[in-house]
């Protein structure tokens, strides 16, 4: 029975690929350069290990250039903790991309805007000395505060339906999938 389900799923994927051959990632020449990203996490979705998923995507001039999805190494104890781990990974990627652009001769002057849908994570990252019971995360909090204070990254709250990183952390169907896909690729 499983073979038939797998075959049906494979045919569906092939049909989707055939129907979207005109979709792609296109770069437009521009005199200015903007770097921005989105990140998200899915808190404890799998019953067998309860590890959260991190996902992010970064754009240069509205073209996706870097994206990733992966299980978090440690089991998060709260939604906020899972979001902070995803925030940390996205921050590290933003710093890497800024350094890469600099090595190519482009200097990103302003902070890299990173959108997320979790207000608590943004609040904790901006002021890590708040009241909390998560001392094991101190180094992550202080790293995030440093990169914010240094002007390397800036976190901005965005509605979940507009968070393009949702594609990397949750199974999306129907209109949700097509809305995000159409913002990531062009036909």
C-alpha cells in the first residue's frame, strides 16, 4: 500500500514541476543593494522527538539568494525559545551574507531587516535581561542583542501569512502555498 501512495505522490511532484517550468529565480541589475530576510520556527511538531524546525530565506534586491530549513539541535522548551533559536541562525546567516557582499565590494550600510512573526522573540532579543527562567540561553540572547546594537540586523514583526519563511517550517497547502511561492519565484 505504501508503494502506491509514494508513486501517487511522486507523480504529483512531477506534474507540479512540469506545470511550473516557466518559474525561476531572476536577478535584475540595480545600482542599489538591499539585503533582507525572513525566519520562522515550528515548535515541537514531531511526536517522536519534539525538536522544532528552523527556516529562513534571505533576499538581495527581492531575489532569494539563501534559504535553509533544519531541525533544531536541542529541544526547545517554549515557542519563544524555538523562535529565538531560529532568530540566532538567521542572524548568523545575515552576518555571513553581509561579509560576503563586502568581499565582493558591496558595503551594506544599514542594518539587515529580518522579518519574523513572533513579538516575544523580538522583545527578548532587544532586551535580554528581562524576567525569564532560561539562563541556559544567555549567550544566545546576548549575541542577538550585540548584533542588534551594532546595527548589523534589525528584527521587524510581520504577520504569519506574510512570513515567507513559513514555506520552510510548515506544510502549506492551497492558497497559502501559492501566495508564498509566487513571492519567492517569478514566471
